[in-house]
């Protein structure tokens, strides 16, 4: 009797233990960057234990990294079936689908992943790039610098300097950020002011700082609550001319969850979308377009009027009004309401004439 029990026990445990040993060897090889060896171990794991869900996940990941997209998809499909509650398996399938050209399937899988794990940052970035193919916002800003050749450039919110580093050598540039963490090489004409934008505008004469020149180009990318960006817009426009351009980041949110006023997710655009609605309602004289560039759209505002006081005079009322506007207002026609514009360089050039 005992012999029979032991035999049965080993009969069921044998392959499992064999699979687990191979799996652990695979993880070690994977961590050491030995992908081919890791792939063999995971294949061994799956021969011994075809339903080893983590082995499917790792094997799928290696297939993705080595360009074997069809095989990757098969592994992630198995993983999704075996454990439908794990967001990362759906996300793996999404990436494989995209590489295989199946954009809609990729979108569905990444949305499923985000429904299971709303904080899954790579899935947000992935979905954003699916929605907005074409040049990334930094590339668009770089092209704008080349085209406009601004004499002066003001940037609010510089962080590591990725965007302000795009200002050319011939441009006088000022970057404002209370906590700059510059890691990029900046052009010689660029300087950084470690302060908030409100404090900066209260204490400095921008035109004087630019040697008497107006602001030719500005980029608002500081605090991502719309009232801050609205004040930034008001303060910048005063120093512009009718030929200047104001860029505003994060005007086209990916989802309600990533557009909350309080940051809950790594991928976050805040409620800058409200500023687009405000400008369109209270300043119909402006040209407002939001280029569909990843991650979350780039607002381009033209036909500026430094003499306009509408926004400043109605500031409190406008903020109160738009705090009460719920995200669901966008459900009716998000692209129309947020003035979505193609991420097509020839078309972008047309709005800068
Ligand atoms: C999204 S990052 C800017 C990224 C940068 N423009 C880029 O594209 O690489 C936002 C930055 O705004 C800064 N910030 C936050 N509040 C601010 C304020 N009141 N005034 C100016 N900058 C602010 C933060 O410190 C942060 O570095």
C-alpha cells in the first residue's frame, strides 16, 4: 500500500520538480543575460510541465527580445489562458501583437492589462504610442526649433533637461523648475532658474532677461494641474508677439485614470486637457491645435495677443467653472473638443505660417 502511495506521489511530483529545477536554472541564466541558455531551460521546463505559466511568460519575453514574435504570442496566449488575472501576460501578448502588425488586438490586450492593473506604466506608454504613431513629442519640439529658429525660448518644467536641450545655440533660453535635475548638455545660451513659475514671473521681467526681446517660443510643462498651466499661459502671452508660439504638453489625456488632478500613476498627464477647453471657449481669437504626438499630445497655440486680459480678468471664475467639468465631458467627442491635429510634419508646418 505504502509503495503504491509513494509511486503515485512521485509519478505526479516527478515532472513538476524536474520542471521547477529547469525553470530556476532558466531564471538564473535570464538574469545573467544568457538568453539562449535561458530559452533552453524554459523549453525544458515546458516539456516537463506544459502548464508552467511563468515559464511561458519568460519564454515569451525572450522570444520578444529575439524577434520571434509569433512564438512569443503563443507563449503569452498560453499564459493568459492559464492565469487570466495577471496583467503582465496580457501586456506581453499586446507587444507581440503589435510587432506582428495586429494593432487592434494589441490595443485590446493592453486595455485588458490596464483594467487588471491600472498602474502598469509600460502599458500606458505602449497604448499611447499605439494611439499616436509618428514622431514623439520631443522630436516634434526639435523640428519646431529647427523650423522657427526662435531668438528666445522659455520653458516651464525642465526636469532632466530633455526638452530644453533641444534649444539651438543661437537661441537664448530660460528654463524654470523648482527642482531641476539636469542631466543633458545644454546650449551655451540656456540658463536654468530653480524656482516655481509663479515665483519667477512675480520677481522677474522676462523681456529684460531676454535683452529686450519678446518670447518667440515657449513650452509649458510644469505643474500639471490646469490652473497652474493657465497662469503660465497668461504670464507668457504678455511677453509674446502675434508671431510667437506657445506649446503646451499633455493636452490629450490617455484615460481618466491618468488625467486625475492628484497623481496616482507613473504615467500622468494631469488635467491640462481643461486648459484646452478654456482657451477654446474664452479665447476664440487664438489658434489652438493639439498635435497627436505620443505620449499625450502637444498643444500649439498661435495668433497670440499680448494685450488680451480676458483670461486674467476672469481667472477665478474660469478656474471654478472648469474644476466642475468632469472628464466624461470628453466622451461625446474627445478629438473634436481637444482640437486634435494630425502628427504630420507637413500639416504641422501649415499651422505655423
Ligand atoms: C514633466 S516634467 C518636465 C519634463 C520636461 N519638460 C521634458 O519634456 O523632458 C515636469 C517638471 O515640472 C516641474 N514643476 C512642478 N511644479 C512646477 C512649478 N510650479 N513651476 C515650474 N516647474 C514646476 C517639476 O519639478 C518637473 O521637473
